[in-house]
C-alpha cells in the first residue's frame, strides 16, 4: 500500500487519530505530521508539512483536517503541485480523484463525523485519475500555477 501524509490543526486532532487508525487497518503507512494534542496551533504550518511530503514524493497522497477544512484547503492549494479538495461526500471524493487528479483530501472535523470522514477518505484513496478530457483541464490548472 502507500504512505499517506496526514496532519491537522488543534480542531482536527481527534478525527486525525481515527483516520490514522483506519489507514493502518487498510494497510497504508500513515505519516502523522501532527499535532499530537489540542493546544492551539496554526493550520498553515501543518498543511505545509503534509504538502511537502506529497510534492517530494515521500507520500502518495495527503489528508488534512481542520475545523471546517476550508483553511487547510486554501493553504494546500497555494503549494505548487498540490491539488487539494475539500470533500463532504463520498461522491465528491470519487470525482475529485477521477476528474481533478486531486492529491490532497481536506476534511472539516466540525462539519462531518468520523464515520463519514472515514468513508470519504477510503473512496479518495481508492480513486485514480481518469485522464482523457480531464487531462487538458488539469494541465490548464498546472499552467496557471506556473504563472505565480
């Protein structure tokens, strides 16, 4: 299976622990980049750590968790080579892998519960890029990113 980079902010610590356990059950190697407790932290610091692992190829995919998932998503999408998707449903997780070649999943611990987050993550991890007509769209995203 694969190495999966996973990180959160203080609001996502409990959900992150659940997802780390699930990753292990699925045979993946979770790379838990913190934090380990609920003391207040800044989500951009932890998003950056996980995204660096993905872009360096040390992790196949990333999972980021904060209260809403929005802050993690915004931050992750600032990193060159990252296509992060905030997902609330299994459908979104499936389609973002198929059509957007997303490599980071963002989740909101105050928005969805552990059972749904687990199912969303499982669908995201099982997905793969469909290519075809979607490849030119992802390439356009890459071209926009290169203009920074």
